[in-house]
């Protein structure tokens, strides 16, 4: 059930990327205007995560997920009545962003932390792959519905799909293994209860504690670049960029779906590796390889080299969110029981980077006539993220040591 909820959340969040062209055709809005709504969606998708993780501890996963799905249904359903760009910002940006953000990757950290000790990295990879693949594999369906029946029909289908998952979440989601008479996989004792206190207070307290450590900022900086180079840039602008070079929208959406297929393989493999290899080395390698692939993308677009483009899609797909399992593992190693909430804040930085990239790339296209500069900048930033990750060459105990030193300095 967790897998279904994650696939749904990612699919609903990513849908606007396939609607840029039809919205421009009907309303005459610029790429920058539509990208603003997507940026707010991406930003709230991340900023909601740490509070959602704390709310899950306070009120339960089931209640948070069902409320989130209802928000998605309301936001997408009401878009069929919109007539102005501010309504797009409010509905797809704010309402859908809050709903999908409550089922984001902090949800993965919460579920794996409660239910698994053995194979935790692998399960994180499987759940993350489901979410990432969902947002990409769903795009061809949205693009086809939009081209065949109009974008309003696609929005209504998203609304109905979100509502259909609500009763499933209410019936089948369970909070802890003890609810079904089990221990966490690989554990010899039950999961300790979450700390007492308000959800907002706990989320902000975890941020205040983590922000005083060097590892938090290195992880957050790298993950911000991760978001900029995936959801913000490729996930939002690959389809219109391909359309600029003569590729049909449905074909471009199909290529992104192929990214999602290979992402399943790459992210599950990353989860398996996270259980066995130093997570810091994995992150550095992933970011470096992604940067090289993005630096080559403008040339592939300009040559319309479809075989070479397929090589990029496969290579980039294997790396799409392979960064998540080692990042979750490092947050848990550095911050212990607060790891899922701290990861929520790290994920917020991911979405902040995505939001900035979505808007910046849209403005780049409006003012320069192409996305080339955006691809080059993203590639260079990924090389920088590899350097940040390599700088995490200290043991997990150093997060606590940073805090102890600051306390002594006071």
C-alpha cells in the first residue's frame, strides 16, 4: 500500500510538466508563468515533508496519507474551472503541492524506519523507485489524454485516480509491525515509540539540531542540486525542450517514461549497494556521472540523434533518484531517531533546488530561445554536488561531536 501511495503522489505531482504546451495554446501563458506554478508545487512538495513526517508520528500514517490524497483530488479537480494564471498557481502549485508533499520521500524514511532493520537500504530503493517511476511513466498517459481529449480531461482523470486510492489507504495502511503481530524485519525488539510533543515543534527542533552540524549542510547542498537537475529541470522541461527540436510531445513523454523504467533498476540497485558500500562514495559517483550526462544533452538535442538520445535516457534513468537510498541512510546514521524528520528537511532542500531550476529554466527559454544554458549549468552543479558528497569523509559520530563542541563553546 505504501508503494501505491508513493506512485500516486509522484504521478500527480509531475503531471503539469506534460500540460505546459496545451496550457500555452489555450491561455497564451508564457513558459515562465506556468513554470512558476510548477516551482511552487515543487517547493511545497519538499517543505511539507518534514512536517508530514512529524505528523505521521503524531497522528498516524493512515490519516496523513488519506488527507493528502483528498487535497490532490480537490486541487486537480478544480483546475478545470480556472481562467487565470493565479488559479493555476493556487491549485496546482499550492493545493496539489501540499497534498503530494505529505506523501513524499519523508514517508519512505518513516516506513522503512518503522518496518525494516535488515535490507533497509534495499526497501528504500524499491519504494523510491516506485515513486520516481510513477511520476515519469504516468506522463505519456497525461500527454495522450491532453492531446486526444484536452487538458481538462487529464486533470479530471488525476482527480478520480487520487480519490480511488483514498479508501485503499484507509483500509490497508498499518502504522507499525506490532499492529499485525510482527517485529520489524531483522529486529529483535519492537520499534521504540516516537518522541512526544507537537508535530511542528518536533520538525523545527530537528532542523535546529541538525543545522548546527556540517554533515547536514553538505547533504542538503548536494540534494538541492539533485532536485534542480531532476524534477526541476529534466522532469519539468524535457518535454518542451524536445518539442523545440521537433519531437512530438507524446514521443518526448515516452522517453521520460523510459527514464522511469530504467530508474526502477538503478534505484533498487542503489538500495542494494547502500547496504554494502560507503554511502558517501555512492553519492559522489552518482552526482559526477549525472553531471557528465547533462553536459552532453544539448548536443544530443541539436543533432536529433535518436540512438544517442536513447543512450542518454538509459544512462540518466539509472541515475535519476539513485541518490535517495544513500542519503536516507546517511541521515539515519548521523541523526538517529530523528533521521526521517531530518531527511524531510534535506528533501526540502531538494525541492527548493527543483523549484529554482524550474523557474530559471523557464525564464532562460523565454529570454534566450533555448534551454542550452540550463543544461550546462545543471551539469556543472552536479559536479559540484559530487565534491560536496566527497567532503562527507567523516564518521557519523561527527554530527554529535559538532554539537558537543558548540555547546562547550557557549
